[in-house]
C-alpha cells in the first residue's frame, strides 16, 4: 500500500524549492558502535564489523528503514585507524545510499590522554520514487518520468578528546552541503540539498569493581541541523564486560528506549525498542533496532586474560622475593657470626702458635740461630705463576713481578673485609689478585719487580701473619 505524501512536500518540489529536514537517520544503539556516530572513533578498538537494521514507526506503512554495514580497526601504525560504512536509508519515496571510507589519526598527550581526528570520504546517492507517490493528478509532468536519482560527493569530519575515563566527541556530517538538481519533462527545476549537520557527545565511565569488568556510563548526545528542531539523547548504560549490557535512553520529544545486548566469545548482538511519547503513541507501535557484531581477536578479552595472568605472576614474584629477602638476611647474619667466630679462632690459633714457638725456643736454643741463618742466606719459599693465569680486582691481567701475599680466602666477603681492614691500618698498597677459574682471592700488601726487595718486605710483614709468602708472576 502506497503512503499519502503530504501535499506541502509535493508543492515544494513543484515550485522549484529546497527540502530542509533531519536528513541523517536516527539510531538508538550508536553507543555499541560509536564509529557510526563519529568518524574519529574509527580504529579505537580491535578489528571489528557491525551490521545494524532499524525499523522506525512500526505500524505505519513505508516508515523509515535504516540498514548499515561497517568495518573498522587499527593499522600496524598505532596512531592510525581505517574503516568503511555502507548505509541505506529509506523513508517512503525518499531513499539515500551512502558509502564512505574512514581514516583517523591519534595524538597522545599521555598514557590516558589524547585527541583523535577522523574523516569520512565517499559518495551519496539520493533517489525520489515519484511513481510510488499517491497524487491527485496522475498526468502531472513532475512524476511522469518515474524515479529521480542523483549521486554526489559527501564527507564527514570528527574530533574525539579523551582524558582518563572522560570522552568528548564532536562531528560534522555532510561538511560540504551538496545540492542535487532535478529537472522534470516540462523543464521545471527543483533540488534536494544535503545540509551540514552537527553532532556532539559526552561520556564518562564509572568502574564498579577492581577488575573493571562491571561499569556504568552516562552518555549525552546531541544533533543539530538548520531547519530542524534541536535533538538530544540521554543514555545510561550498565556494561557487564564479559556478558553484555542493558541501557536506557531518552530521545527528546520522541521516545524512551530500552536496550539489551549479549556478548559470547567475539560475537555481539543487541536489540532496542523505542516507546513513542506524546501524540506519536496514536500512530505508531514504536521502533525496533537490531545490531550484530564480531570482533576479531577481541582486544579487551585478551587484555583481561593477560591482566589476570600478570597479576598472578606478580603476586608469585612478590612472595618469592620476600622469601629471598628473608633468606638473604639470615645468610648475612650467619655470615657475620661465622666471620666473628673465625676471628676469634684466629686469635686463639695465633695465641697457641705463639706459645708453641716460645716453647720450642726454650727447648731448642738453635731455633733462632737457624732461622736467622736461613734469612741471611736468603733461603725463602717463593711460589710462581703466569700473568695470563691471574686477574686483578678490576678484572684486568696482573703485572709481572713479585707480590707479598698476606692472606688467601675462598669466601669473597672475608677477603674484602680483610683487605679493608689492612687499608684502614695504613697498608695503602693492599689489593687482591685471583687465579682464573679459582675462587681463592690472594690479598697482597706489596708489589715489586725486585726479588730481594720482595723478600725484605715479606720479612717486615711477619707481624701480620707468620704465613706471609711471596708470589712471583712471570
């Protein structure tokens, strides 16, 4: 059944005028796919595709029918996104087909702070099916040639500002107003102008739990075009990230909407029903809108998984680190105790050696004489090694010559403390060398390239330890 077209519209066309009206389709689930509302949203999520159909004013023949297919996603360059939308919108004898490709560029001012620029470029086809209109004069020249169709260029521009959980968007659909000129068989002219529109949105997300799987966000959206009433939407959506969402919307001077959506793996499906308000209740049973989506390699799901796994690993590492710190503290305390015990044992051994020497001196009157004789004759025990077999404190090869060694330690900490103690006592030349592949550090207090000088110095340091010896490096 054909719909009666208001005589004022036909009169406007007949008299060569222009039609100004709300030319962009009204939707209720744009918050599921914000790319359909603002080109600056393209590529802000993972690669995704959406199919949507809206049937407005159910119960009225040839009411507005809107269908679109969109695909968008980020590129390998994190700052850019790409996408496209194919849309068809028909209201009675007026229909519009649009195809646009989209590009976005992201500026980051911080980890949760940035500005997106978006641009749509494409073609727009407007058609007027006069042969479907009910008219008074069926021989009117305006409708004698059936359909009228014109194709032109269209473009949209958008901005999206984000700071933490706040998002503010502005878009200008049909930036360049195009006027499609029609001429009937009588030479009369009339046009259909694609007027510049303005859209704005404000959204803030409140997370209701630590895992951020449950959130609620109010979303305000507004639309304006010259020649049509100002429109705004007030949305409140409760989002269960892994399950779906429920939402409520107030469309100014039109309807109240309720929506529900489900997510399963990468699939998304949603439905909205508009309850008409005011006088519209007398003519329509409401509006229906469906949306079906798919996200390829759902970024949010992957991030959740990685976040959960990372949190578990971090907790395990913290527990392990605490255990290691306690073990290190225990080892340090044990090491200090062992070092203290070793010093006490050294004092005891030194005391016993001194007693033994005194006893031997008293029992053998020749002991000191033989000792002095050996010294005077220059009889000394000298150990030897190759310069390529040793390394110094800083890891470099040692110099060839003679080293007066006063102590050898397998425990590095003991060697360090012993060396520092000698330095504090004024033995300024104290350093250490170590044979490659060995854990033994040899602490020496004197170096020279003269053997006699080395032997004389060795005898000076016997007050440190009787076991002082000379190492020759070739």
